[in-house]
C-alpha cells in the first residue's frame, strides 16, 4: 500500500477524486467534487457530486484527497 491513509470527510468538503483502471495503477478519470454524504456508517464510501460531470458517484475515501 502507498502513503495514502483512509480519511474521514464531512458533508460539503471539497475533494479531488480518482477512478482507477482494474489494476489500480492507471488513473482513468480524475476531477474535483463535493462530498454529499457518507454512504453508510461502517465503510468509507462517500457520495461525491462530480463538478465536471454534474452527477453523483459513490467513491471510496482511498480514492479521495482533501482540497483545502
């Protein structure tokens, strides 16, 4: 595993998101978004409003970075 850690985000946090290829080496898409809500209480999945795509996607916090 690399130096990234699982981070907890709050609703409204600005984040950078990544969508990886199946091997988790190649980044297929990336962009900025806003945390809408945490998907459930026992995992680190968040619903992210993707600014460029104008949609909502469920993304694990491992593939999110905080933008502050």
